[in-house]
């Protein structure tokens, strides 16, 4: 496809096949790879009434030699197991889930885009027990589905600085579920984000309950300046991003002092006067912040453009993804 042709939006195009496994009578059944098609659910399914669902999102990249490598699948699977435990869903077997991911990639290998594109993997776990009276009862049955989607360079038109509304009152989700990758957390952030776009032309909302910086509706938040990175220390209130973890390790190897702690909105705004800020996540990898909007006042971050340190860190991680730089941590796994 010519670069001048508009690409489909992220996640809008699915590959031809998916993998499915079902949990029943206390155990997981065998998985199968089948054409992508609608799934059948009882209208009383637990997931439809009590939001018993979690998911993961990670990428596989075509390497210069044509092979396809999966980035940090093991860490994503561990996080999905944690999400399942928090939601009292049947916990996926890690070996079975890894095999399902590989089976989808191998069935759809011809559909994996060349760099800078990638294959986005989306394992989904849902509670299927048919009982509308089970508000306080975990689902005894479940389905595990692995979807895949062709995705392309998130910044094909060039990186643009983001406008972020700082909300120092509200939370993104229930505090003990922040660490869980469940759809309800994303749904909870949609209305505030839409309102921020309408009122302030903001791209996302940075949730800072009680004035403590946390995360946006869909990404972790980093402060960056020469030789230093600061981000929120890990706790149950926000998602422990795999991209975040990867970037912090790369930064430390580059000689950055990495600080993980609770910090305030006031500290963030002071840092922004001369430093950089960025959002990290699987889709964009690292996206620079140009403006922070707090209580109606716009605060320019550094020059107001995507900072050079942000660009450099993103470039380093992308090079590892694509097999253009050494993978010193064994992050790229065979498909």
C-alpha cells in the first residue's frame, strides 16, 4: 500500500483467523484456530451483566530476515493471569495461551505487515456462565479468545505533541482495579475524555486524584529530562505497563536516573517548564506531550513540541522491536 493511501485506524482490521478455548467443569478444554466469526453468548452471560472480562494487547514484528517475533509475550500473559485473579475469572494456562497466540500468528503469517507495521495480538477472557442473579458469584465458565489485527505506524503522519487535561479530583477507576486490564476501566474514562476534547481540545485526561499524578485513560505517564526520568511508583491504582517497563530499562542503560515515586501535580508542572512529558503504551509506544491544561490554564511542556529525548527513547525501543538493534533482554520471542 502506498504511504499516501490512508491506513485503517488502529485495531480496525482483523486477520482471517482467531484461537478459542473454553473453561467448563473446572478445567480448560483444548483450543482451536478458526476463521474470525461472531461468537454465540447467552443473553444471561455473566460478562454482559457483571463485566467479568479482561484482555491484553501486545505486538509481533516482522524481522529483517522475514521471521516474526513477539515482544514480551511472557510478561503480558502474567499480567492477564493477574487480571483474571483480581476479577475471579478462570485463570488462563500460560502455556496454552502462548500456544494459542503462536497458532494465530502462524496461521496468519502472510498477514503480518512489514516494518514499521506490526501484528497486534488481543487475548480476551470473558465469563460465560448464564445466570443474571450471579452479581456476587464468580463465573464458573469462560471463553478465552485470541484475536489479531494488522496495525501500521501510529505516527505515519509525523509525531504531534499531545494536549492533556489534568484532572486533580477524579479517579480513572476503582483504586484496587487500576492494575487490572479490564474493559470497564476504559469505559469509565471515555466520558471525561470526550468532555475534555469538547471543552479544551484535549487528546486525553491525566487522572491525578488528590493531586497525585497517576495515569491517563489509556496510557502511563512519564516525565523526562536530561539524565532523569520520573514516573509513578507501581501500586494497585494504575496499570503496570509493559512498554513503561521496557522504556525505563532502556533509559537506565542509557545512564538515566530512573525515579519511581508518588509526585504531585505541582511538581509535574514545575518539571514541565524545562523538561519533557510523554505517554507510554503498546499502540503509540511513546507519545510526547506538548501542553498540560490544569484548572483552565495551559502550561507548555518544554518547547511545546515533542521533545528530543522522547523521540530518542522511542526510536531505541522501535529498533529493538524491528530487529534493528540488539535484544539484550531476550524480549523478542519466537512465533
